[in-house]
């Protein structure tokens, strides 16, 4: 019970004074001010159970002061609550109330001292936390009475504190007004540090991010369902109050909604059936980075996942990769059935929970030998987050983070401790010899937790193990603006806190490629499929095609070496027969035309053999083979060169005797019936340089029986079919 040292009475005569003073007590932020100005109903207070839970939260995060500065003592005994509700909305109200009281702890303590509540009344220490949180709500309601529901269960301690604050209502309002005038502030909101005010302003405009559970529905079905409910798809949701949504530019399965639509969306079947899940964008960026690094059948190890929705999101993205996800750090065995039930409702599979801390898991663990990518989400200061309450509830973070948020920064001692833990976890992840990549992601804005940790781990990585060392890789996410490109010039992906997104830091470490190691076609296709480049192509046929290619490549050299010798022998026989045929010029045309068919059957269909098998006459064959070398010139027998001087002398006469009667024909098709095919075809297949060398003017001048005026005419007529 609260024992007052003197009688406390509230006079009706002070009502006017109280109202004037209470009007100076403004709301905690601009968002609520706007709501009041638009005519929305004023706040009517919280249920008793919310005050009790908020007081217990505040007791664990309240800022401890030195003994000489202690104004109010807070006990260590928590208050007893009538209901242990796990409702998300109930918890959110309690955390928000405790966090607000924490931000204004110094101001609220000063008001209590200035109004003589302390030490004029004897208040137990364990009720001090309850007085602080209820006083904040009291001034936020402009010292108006709380509306009580008939169905609400009352708590004795809450009723006693409420009666005490009502009895000191005028003095509390006057103390608040004096504090505001002393600091020349329009409201207590303007007394907060600038970093805290900016954080609250970003939180009031931050949109909602939700990813599509492809186990339950496709993106097209989700779009159609939203349109049926009156939502329109737009390019951007900035400053739009209508029912709209947009697709995120970095993650194709993430949708963005205006913040004021959350209650409406939670009542839809999309969220009740786990087809859409609210989650911070930073976790989706980390999950998509992991997916881009995966090959077919690669396993994943997740460290410090926080929210189980992150695990489910990664499982949905890797459904077609046949990957298994290992999650470590789940200490409580009692949570295992609840997690299995959650994953079953969401349709997730291939998830195994390891009840060990990450640092206690050995890199040679038999269960983790197929793990190729490690996703590390270490504990961090989280000051890149705009709404810390949502972050703590959704990611199951420590409530101690609220203390840093209330002060607008983290102490150097705590920051050093967090950086050391992050370094130990990152170096331990790099010791897994089978792993090929590590994705490191934080929500911190401090370089000590981001770049410094990664660079230190790369610098001091263990080079003694017989694996390729890690190196810093460029971001695997798309860079959608010049600002993002500028922030990622040093191969780190950064997103600064803004009105549309929370802050995020992401780094990708990959092993340097072993020069002696070849990448299989299966891995290349799997990575291309992960990036969406192989729509509708089956990957199962790649291995068969690869084997066929290997067999053809290994058998080709053997065939070329064995066939090459036989081909050269047949060519030599052909040249000898051609020499004898040219000497014996009385042979009939039918015999001459049958010769190429015989040679064709002897040599075979190889394209390398056809060229030397179709010379026009014996003198043209050496010149043709000299200028048009086969693909393997080093296999050409040397006896070709020995035949050239003799053949050239014998071949000049038949060329001049045979060609002149053929040239006057106007049609190129009429040439072949007049001249034997073997002489004409092979003579003109050769390059133009070969033709000109045998039909030059000095060559024709050797025969005195030909008139000079016919030479130009014959040259023009013979060149035209080959131009």
C-alpha cells in the first residue's frame, strides 16, 4: 500500500490551472500530434496487464546511475502479472511503453522529484518502475483519466499507482511545464537527443516489407489476390496513403506496403495462411545473397538466425536446389516442437536444427560436409534499425538493445565486446574447409562491427590449412542507384537508414579459385538456374551431354592419327595414277570420268581428303596443295615436294592444249561436259593466286603458235567463273 506522509487532496478550484498547465504537455512525437489535430480520439490508456509487463521490461533495461546521482531506487523484484499473454499486439504495446519511458527516464524522474511525490510518499522500490511507465502514459494523455473496460481484470498495484498520480495531477503538470520552459522546448520530444528524434521520425514513415512464401503461393497468385482486395500495384509507395503495393527492386519476391495498412493486411488470408510474411528487408537481402552463391545440392549453415522466418525464406528460395539448411544456436529443446509445427504450417522442408552454439561446432562435423555457404547474422548494436521494438520482437533480439537506442549510441566498451564476438564467429566460419563462401550481414552503422571485422578476419585467416584462402567478393545483389554504386565501391554492400528502409551492411567472402580445379557443367548450370537464367530447361541432361562430349574429344585424336597415315598413302597412289594418265593422253573421256569415282570410294568421305583428290591435272595438284594447306600440315609427307619440279615441267603442255577450246563457251555449266571433270574442277578450286601463276603472260609466250591477241580474251573468260 502507498502510505502518504500528509493528506493529499485534489481541489476543484485548481481545475482551470491544471488544464492550462496540462496543455503544455504535448505528445511524444509528431506523428501522434498530427493524429490529435485531425480529430482522432485521444488515447484512453492501456489495460492493467500491459502496465505490469511494461514495468517488468523497464526494470531490466533502466539506465543505472552512479550512487551520487541516484534519485529514485528501482527494485529487482518483478511484478506479478495475472495473464502471461503471448499475443503479438499485447507484447508490442508493452515494449513500446517501456521503451518510451526509458527514453524519457531523466525527465520523468525530475518531474516526480519536483512534484514532491518523492520523497513525500513512501513507495516500495519494486513499484518505482510501474510509477515511471504509468507517469509517461499519464502525461501522454494530457493528464486525462483512463478509460476502464468492464471486462478488464484489475491489478491492485496498478490501481494504487493510478490513484497516487491522479492525486498529484496538478503538481505533475506544473513540474512538466517548468521543465519545458527551462529547456526552451516546445515539448519533451524536442529535449531528446537529435539521433533519437531522427530515429523516431524514420520509424513513423518506414514502409512494411513482406516476402512471398512460394511454398504456399506464386507471386502471380498473390498479386491477383491483392488486386481483388482493392490493392493496386505501383512503382513506388512513397507518400501514398491508398491501398497500394510495390515490388522491391533488390528482391523479386519481396513486396512493399505503406505502414498504415498493417492491421488491414494482418486480417487477410494471405497473412493468416502464411502466404505473405512481414520481415525486415535486411534479412531478405542476406537470404538472396546466399541463393546467388549456391550450386545444385549445396547445403547451408545458418548462424544466429534470430527470426525463424529467415530460415523459412531461405528454404522457399532453395526449394529447387535440393539443399539442406542447418540452423545452429537453438539452445532450448522445448522450442523444437513449436518450430517444427511452424515450419509445417509454412510448408518448409529440409531444415535441421542443431542444439549447439556455433563456436562449439567442429568444422569436421560429418553432418556439415556438404555445407558450401555459411550465413552469419551476428549479434550487433543494430543502430541502423529505425523501429527497435519491431526488430526485437521479430528477430528475437535482446531487450538490452533498447537502452542503446534510447541514448542514440552504444558505449565503447559494449561496442568492443560485440566486435570481438563477431570476429570470433567469422573466423570460425572460415575454418570450415568444405565451405566455399560466407555471407556476413549486420544492421549496424559502426565500421567497427562491419568493415573492420571483415578486413581483420581476412588479414589473419589461417593459411596453414590446405585450402584456398578467402577473398572479398563484390556484392551479388543488384545495385539500383548511383548512391548504392558509390557505397559499394570497396566491395561492401551498404544501405543507410532512411525513410524507406533500415540500415544494412553485407559482405560476401569467397574462396579463391584453385587453378587446378575445373568447374563442372552441372555446377555452372545450377548457378545459372539459381539466377533465373535457365527458365524451362532441364538440368538432368547436362551430365549425359557432358559425357558424350568427353568421349568424342578423347576418341577424335586417335581417329585422326590413324586415318591420317592411310589418307596420305592413298594420296600418293592417286598422284602416281594421275601422272601415268597424263602421259597416256589417248585415254577416253569415260575412263577419265570414272577415275574420280574410284578415288572417292577409296579415300572416303573425309573433308580433308576431298581437296587433294580432285585436282584438274597432275601439274595443278602440287600447286593446289601448296597454297591450300590441310588442317594438320605437319602430317603432310615430304615426298610431295620432291614431285613438284618434275610434275611442273610435264604439266605445262597439256594445260595449254586443253583449255583454249573450252574458254569460248559463255555458260559456266557448259565447261564440265567438254573437259574431263578431274582436270577442270581441281584446277579452279584453288586460290586466285594459283590460277594467275599458271596463266601469266610469260607462261603463254613460250608457245609461238598462239596469237598474242587471243591471250587477253582467254584470260578474261577463264577468270569470270571464279570471281
